[in-house]
C-alpha cells in the first residue's frame, strides 16, 4: 500500500523532515556557530583553558608557545583587541586565503565548459544507452558513482534515463530509477578517479591538519584507492538488491512504452555529431595526460617531480598540480567537444561558459565567506588544538581502538547528513576538531576524511532533506502518480542499510589491514609530537 502524504509526515522520517525543514541555510548555520565560538572563546580565556604536550621541534607551530620542550596552547578571546583587529582588517585575506575556495574556482572554470557544451551528458548517455539487459544494473551502478564528475547532470540526466531504459526493455522503470539513485547518491563517496569533491573536502582537511602540522599539504589522490574500493564493494550490493529485492517487490511492469516514453528514449540516443565530439574530446583528454606524463618523466626537465627529495615526497609537485590538471582536462575536452558539435563557435563562447560557471558558484561563495571565517577564528581562539589535545588525552586513556574512533566519525557524519545535505558544510565544521584530534592519536588526515566521506554517502538516499530528493520523486511519479515520500524512502532503505553495514566493515577493515588510501597516503600518521602530556 502506498503511503499517503499525511502518513509520510508521521514517524521517525516525518520527524526528520520537520526538524530538517526548520534548520537555517548552511551559511546561516555558520553565522550561529561563529557567534557561539566567540562566546566560548571568551569563556575559555576567562577560565584559563590551556593544553600542553611534549614537543621535539625547535620552533613552535603557529598559535603555540614553546618552552623547555613543552608546547602550550592557551585559549584567547575573540573579543580581544588583537583578534577584533584581525577580524576586521584581514577579512578579504581570510576569504581569499581559504584553501578550498581557490581550488574549487579553478576546477569549476574547466568543468563549466565540459558541462555546458553537453560533453558530460553525452558521456553518460553513450555509456548507458546500449547497456546489455543482463548486466544493466551493475553498469548503472558504476556509471552512477562515476557520474559525480558531471555534477547536476548525474541527477538531471542519468537517473531519469536509467528509468527510461529499464522501461524500454520491459523492466519496471522504478527499478532503474532506484538503482541509479543508489549509485549516484548512496554511492556518493565512490568513484574511479578523484575529482572536484576530493579537492573540496581535502581543502578543509588541510586547514584542520595544519593546526597540528603547519607543513601538512593535501594530496588530491589521498583517498583514491578507498573511493575505487567503494565502487567495487557497492556495485554488487546494488546489483543484488535491485534484481533480487526491489524488482520482485515492484513486480512486473504491465504498461507498455507510450509515445512520450519512446520519444524520450529516442532523444537520449547519442547522435553522429555527438559521437564525433566524443572522439575529439577523447583526443584532447589524451593530450593533457601525455603533457602531464612528459612533465613528470622527461629526462632533465621534470617540473612536476621534486628531484631534491626522495621517496613519495618527490611526487608532491605532481599531486599539487593535479588541480590544474583536472582544470585542463575538463577545459580541453569540453572545448574540443563543443567545437566538434557546433555548440562553440569561438573563444567568446568558451569564456561565456566559464563566466556562467562562476555565476553558478554564487551560493557557494556566500557559504565559503562564513565557513572561512569560522575556520580562521577557530584557529585564532586556540580552541582547536586545546580540544584536540584534551580529547586525544581522554581517548588515549580510554584506549579506544582506531577502528572504533573512525566508526564514530562515520556515524556522526551519517546522522548529520539526515539534516544537512551539504558535504562541505558538515566537513568544514567537523574537520577542525576531529582531524587534529585523530592526528595526535596517530590516525592520518586522509583516513579521517575517508571515514567522514563514507558516513556522508549512504544516508543521502534516506532523507527527504537531500536537495535532489523532490526531483527524484517527480521522476518516479512519471510512472506511479500515487508514489509518496514514504514510498520512495522505503524503496531506497534496503540500499542505505546495506551500504551502512558495508561501509562500516570497509572502514574498520581498512584500518585493521593498514591498507594505503592512495598514492603516498596511509592509515596511520606520526605526529610532530613525541608524547602527549
């Protein structure tokens, strides 16, 4: 029986929806967090809050006091003359110096061209359009997780297309929609290659990690092996649940494709011009890859390799250069596709698309203004290292194993995801506390980020507060007009619960086996501190 609209507002999910709807916008959440932080810093300074640890370095990190081998952090009021002057005089610097901002802006300039020329949409349609019926579900799952690089196209193009394709072969369209939604949104942490989300989240991780280690630099590939493993683990889960649980539950789709459905299916076919564009885009992407290979391997000229260092440290320029690499990859392939298909007619069109991409960033820029100041003010107050050191000491005395700590991060992340959809908003608030604390306990920033990403992933499909949830519901009602919020949530719940269990096992297993998270990224971390005191 399909839930009625009134029924969908009752129970736990109804409570989640009501509470979530009362939450302010992410930017306003940070306004309130800043106000609370200012009051807390004044209280901490008045009560003399401090934390110390033995330190083997010769110079104190920023904001710390070093004396006789003991590094001490003391709470400082954000109402002090120094901090008020810093807040007002350095406001532009605080915003522009925020690491994620520059990285995201560089990436979006290239990604905007790739998206607006139609390259990403064509890639999605070309990869799915002729999928064999027998392996349609795993193909949908993998493409769904990979399609995060396409941003909105993953939801707007891929999910309804999957429903149409299932209907075209006589399978229930809601089965295709559920599989695609599970891959795109439930498998949000998974992918084949790093992309914009890696850069965005690691930007916040870097800001937090530098509370303990000012020299720590993000590696955009720091979770690469982990996110590929998510694809490998989640794909068979989606395949099994879709074909063995969801499809039998929905039963045989007794309708036949109508004219409108056939028209939509025909419209999704990749044209000869688009195929030519994809070939040109592939050649452009190959040229960028060859360029980076040459800059890394050319004898006597290796600007992306630091020859003065040894081991994995030699690759640091290469990792840092990947942000520019992704920009060039999106820009070159998108431009090649656009000119080949006739969407672009000159450089003015390319520049216009890049400008449109920046305009689309307006909500993000407003959010970043407040997030940047929250992170900076957290550092000025010294509360970050104080909480990290005191928290690490408490956990050290409790002898809490690393897997349990990371499982806690995962569950906190998944709980918050029920109310706050933005991955960046949650991580920018959590990272300044959990990253340095776990670093002091010997857990790397990359591993903490991976645990957060896992928790932020699977609850996307079990909350009506996810920004695309109403859109998915509208797509579903194309085939069942009586479908309600509760019905869609019930449809996706088996995926979410399975992902939650698999994600927990995967996170714990990764730590237990001490597997590398990516090139040069390990589970454990040796802090620049000898002994917590």
